C-alpha cells in the first residue's frame, strides 16, 4: 500500500497490524506470524517507537463495565478569532477535566469537538455547564451516544 511520505514499509505495516489486533503480542508471536526473526521484530518495533510512529500502547475498556455509562460528543464554538488563544483556553480546560477523553480541533461551525465519558447524565450536565462557562466558549452542541457500533484506535493500514 502506498502512502506519500510514509515512514514505514510493508513489514512495518504487518507488525503494526499484529499489534493493532493485540498490543500484548510478544515479538516471538509476531515473528511467527510474519516469518521474521524475533530480534528483527524487536528492532523494528523499537524503531517504530523511537521514530514516533507508535506513540503508546493502550487498551479499550467497556466503559459501562467500569461505571462510565454516558458517552457524549460536545462541539464547542468560541469567541476567540485567534485560533491559538482558543486552543490555549481549551487545553487549560481539558487538563483539569479527566472526563474529556478526546479533544479535536475541527473545521466547520465548531472549533473543537470533545469526547466525554461520565458515570451519569447529571455528571454530563454538570460538565457541559462548566464547558459553557469556560473562557471563550460561546456555544456548545451535545450529542449523546446511544450505542457504539465500532471503536478502533486507527484505521487499517494494509
């Protein structure tokens, strides 16, 4: 598969694909799957990590099973005409609110979209109130997730 300016080759893509399915796979298990020596797989994984291609290893929780029953996306419109002022303000807000699990700067009518996980609707309502009174925020639009059909950390590369 061709990616302009890519930092990975086909073997790296195979390793990434293995790790996407199960980031706890050992180098030994990956080497068997792709037909490469264990030491070569270890070297490639280290290279992917040090170059920043692999940023971190994570897990996907069933949030309902840990008491976070509410998921919502909140679009934020700001009064700041200066993107960097708005960005600084939103960063300051999300640093103190662990319920915000994702924050994206976007095009369109909103400047940011937040993904939020809370235990209850009351917790979500409280957080939305805090967002609405945060510095520079002039508008919010909230969509509550009814059901998650697919959740991946990134699209397939191969």
